[in-house]
C-alpha cells in the first residue's frame, strides 16, 4: 500500500503544516525597503503582477513567499583621482566623481545583500526557499521517499551546496531583472529491505532529467573511492548539513516515525532501538536524518552500524559479517570482539555506542578483570582519559606494566591525573615510552610504573627523545609543503629546517615534537611552527589537507588570539582540522 503525506509552509512563518492533498503554489514577493510593491506571480501570463491583497490559502492553492537570493557585490577596484601616490591607500575623499558614484551604488547594493541575508531565512534559521514536503511510504517494498520542494536559483548553480560564499561582480541587483520562479525537488530515498539510501535532485524543468548524485563527493576534487568509514562520515556530515540549514524538523520527525514503522515490519520487533546518540536531549537539535540513515543500514541495532563504520575498527582490520535482519547481531559482535556481554556494558552502550571500541582497546591491552572495565566505561571522565591515548602506545605500555605489576596497578597508573596537564602530556609520554623504550634506563622505567606519567618523567622521556633524534637531518620540502608558510596578524608560519630546530621547538614549548623528525624526513607528515616576536608560539602537525594536532606551550590547546589566527590560516590554505 502506498501512502502519501503532504506538508506546506504556512505563509510568513517557519511552520510546516500537514495537508491531505497536493496544492498549487502561488509565489508572492512582499514589498520592503528595496522592493516597491507586493507582487504575485500569475502562472497563466508567466509574469509578476502588483497586488493589494494576498490570495488566501485553500485546499487547492497555497501562497508561498519568494525572497530575493543574497548575492554579495564585490567591491569595485578604485584607483583614485590620479593626484596621489599609487602606494597610498585610497580613502573616500580620494575618489574621482565617477568612482564616488560607483562607491555609493556599491554601498547600497551591499546593504541590500545584508538585508536579503537576514530575510532569506526563517526564525528556525532554515531557508525560506523550501515551501513544501512530501513523505511517500511503500509498505510492500519497505521504502520511504522524503521529498522537499523549493524555489530554484540560477545564481547558485555550480556553487557550494550550503551557499556560504556567493559573490558576484558589481553591480548585482541593479542589472538583474526579477526572475520567474521555477521549482526543484530534492529527494532522499530509504530502502529498508536492501539497506540503501540514495539521493536525487530534480531541476523542475521538463527538459532536464533527474540526476542522481553522491553527497560524499560534494566539494571533492579527487575522484577516488572513499573507504566505508569515510563514506559513512561523509553521509552523516551531509545529512547533518541538510538538517541544520534546510529541512524543517516537524517534517523530519514525521518521516522518522514512518521509517521506524517500516523497520519494525522488516525486523519483526515490537520496538526498534533508537540511536540515542542522534536523538538525545543533549543535542541542540534532534538529528532525525542521521537516525534514519543508520536505521536503514542496520535496523535491528542501528547503534552498532556507527561502530562498524568507525575508522579505528577499519585500522584494526576487524572483519564482521552480519545479517541486517538478525536480532542477535550485537551479541554476535561482542563474541567476535571478545567483549564480555553484561548489564553495565549494555546500559552504557545504549547512550555511547563507541564504548565497544574502548572495550576492544582494554582487551588488546591485556585487561581481563570485568570490574576494571566497568570502572572505565561507567565514568565519562575515565572513558575520555583512555580514549584520548594513542592505541598502539596504550597497548604496549599496558602489556608491559601488567606483567610487572598486575592489572589493578596498571589501571591506576593510566587513570592517574597528570598535574593539571590533562591527557595531552600522558599521551605524549606514552608515545615516547613506546618509541624509545630500548633507550629508557631501567630506573626510569621503574619510576614510571610506580609514579605514573608525572611532569618529571615526561620531561625525562623528552630528553631521551631529543638525544636519540639529535642527528643532523636537513629537511627537504615539496612545493605544496612550502606553500603552508605564511604571515598572518604578526604570526609567522614556518617549516623547521632541521631536526635540531625541532628539538629547539620541543624544548621551548615543552612537547615531544622532536620525535617527529623521522616522520617529517620520510614525508609521512609535515610539522609547521608559528612564532611571534621571535618566540615559538604554536606547533602544528599536518597530513595532506588534514590538521592532526595544534598545540601551544605544554601541549595546551590554542585559545584566544592563537585560535583566531589558526582559523585564518586554515581557511587561507584549505585545511581541515580533524
């Protein structure tokens, strides 16, 4: 049986209301400080007509607000009146009469842009262009199509889907006539039977065909295929953007309820587990689309799908084959991962599914005492303490320590707080302990096992790393790496020339950056430092276009001025902070 549910935006509001039947849309443009009259689009004449009254909503028609799309005019290139020196900045009084006229017109268009930017979104911060939605449920084939209709915009063709940066040459608005409205449809299809989610756009023009696209390829220059966990993250990010910037929550909530009913029919369960991770009250806004995605991919245990698509699990080369309709899939995963299935684990897992990865870490580290597992997973503070640590370093240290002192003493060492330094210093020390283990004196090993990763022990390991790495290595950089060098707001971003300079940076900032010398020499990563007034301020690890770490003195995260200048550096060089 096919069921269709219609929703339409109530004129002048952010509310979408349910309708029993499909309606004809009548576009309306309200007058404002830039538009002289209120106009209504006459479909029979294919033109806008001035009106003194807005058509009333009926069972057949619906007036929908058509707002002007915000396009920021780029500032004209002024040269001045020719009397002043070319190097001097151009002030208003320097403009020629013709340039002054252009300047005034540009300021007026920029004011119009700022007005349109505010007017383009409703009170829920969603675009007013979206005026209708349709939920189509096919119970026989266990599919749900979620379609949103909006006004098409020729100004945004080929641009960023979120339309964050739309700029055009001046003049913008004065040279563009009021466009005739056209529609486009965006559809997300959920196939519960086959475990698939697909997307399609339709321009709404008869001459154009529906074009399938892959959201995880948006804004990607590379044509490479993404790994499963990468694809999973791209889809979640894409769906999150749709939910945050475009689609109304009331429609998504109804679609989620309908998809949940299909999931129950597919699995035969009276209740389908919900991923509290996406629908919890802690979220500023429930993530219904993300929930619908994981529910489609693994309806019996949607929380587990997020675990199966995790990068850490992929790096472990952990293989787990499952039947999507198997109601016992979680128990089978726990058995395969050698995780003890008990009440406390199930309770924590319901809210924090990635706790399973933490349990796998503990198991690989040599822990078997169930009480120690519970001590970690029941405390959010302890979970973060272990999760932050480098996996390989954690396993190496724990296995060594358990042989020497046992499980309880080892766990106490791992969870011991580090003199107000947070987990950064402990992770540094663990990595150095593993990397330079054969160079660590027996006495220092004993101190670390008994006292933990104190500031004294961390610095002792740092000195060892400096001495081991203190070979005279001169780094050679590619053109792409050299392009990362920059000067922003008094900060100089530079690449270290030698491993000796990396030792100097590590000593000045009290971190273990010297241990990265070999990785830098082998092009596995790039280290960038930022200095100001001749002093080292920030140390950064970059891999490709991903920024992996950013630390200031004593491994503290950047804040204030440093955080602001780093953001500008990211944007200027197209870097993402992972």
